[in-house]
């Protein structure tokens, strides 16, 4: 399993860039990989979140955007001196913009063994409909 930590220089550049505009987005220290699949009725988002508890995770759905936000906490012990430390810790923020409006009231989320599976149905007005054709004689 691979996790990506944003290099320090990129975080500094992102902070400098974000000061120049009016957007107020939270800082991310940890990159959370996600997969997004879709069918006619819904989207399924799968995210790797090792060590994250459901209480430390916030999911928001607004219009076409799904936002995952939280923190991967470390098991700090003041007496430990690390020789190698690769497990990511810190805050994460992912905003995933999808192609169609979403039905936020019918979302279903499960967090099992560090894998978040989120099913987000499409809004009724964006689903394809069959139209019956009447023949005139």
C-alpha cells in the first residue's frame, strides 16, 4: 500500500499561491488516494484512510462536490526515537467534483479496515430516463 505525503516545498508554494486569491480551502498535510467509479444511478468513492476513526472523519456533499476532511493521528510516545518514520500523519482534505448533481440525503458511507467506501446517488433530475414513444397511425 502506498501513501503520498506532499513534499514540504510544494506545501509552501501552495500556501503562497493561496494567499493571492480569495479561496479559503483547508491545508492538507497528507494526500489521500481515492478511486471514483460511476454507473447510471450513483457514484462510488473509495479512499484509503489507515488508522482513521469514523469520529475523526467529516464527509460533506454539496451540489456536485464531495468533500472528505479529517486527520490521521499519530500514536506519539515521547520516549520513542524513530530510525525511520514513513507512516503519514496529519490533516487531509479532498474535494472531488463530479459531473452531475448529487442526492446528499441518500448517501451511504462505511469505514472498514482503513478503507472508506462512499456511495453517492445522482440527483433524480440528472438520471437518464426512458421515454416511451407512441406511434401515430
